[in-house]
């Protein structure tokens, strides 16, 4: 099972309402398997992004523990969470193209 799918499944079942409508876009694990960058996205503006980031920071230990149990590994990579602003940038660029076109 991929790490991205596992994290998505775990947050789906957490009772924290801040994880509602959060999508895990990708997970990049370091070559030495000690750290991983978890990229996520959500709609709702800057305040919503900050809420979700706080939720991830508070749930990091639980997520690592669950990953270790599910995958049967002792050494689980440290999880670092980053907002994936790819869609925001795409919207901004599309708006610029529309302005140029007009």
C-alpha cells in the first residue's frame, strides 16, 4: 500500500473535523527513509489552510504510529506536512491569461 493512500485513509477516519475535505496530493520519502514530505490541499482560503496545518501537526504522532502498525515497520519516517498550492497557482495563471486575452 502506498504511503499517500494510507495517510488519506487514516485522516478520513479521524474524528477531527479539521480534516474534512482534505486531499493528500503526494508523499515524498527521503532516500534514507528517515523523513517524508506529505503534500495536501483543501479549499476554503487561508484560514482553512492554517486550521488543517495545525490538525496535521497535532496528529503527526498518531499518524506515524498507525503507519508503523499498518505497514509492520519499526522505523517510520518523520512526517512533515506542506500545503500544496499547485491549484492556487494554476488559478492565478489562468486569471492572468484571461486578463491578457481581454
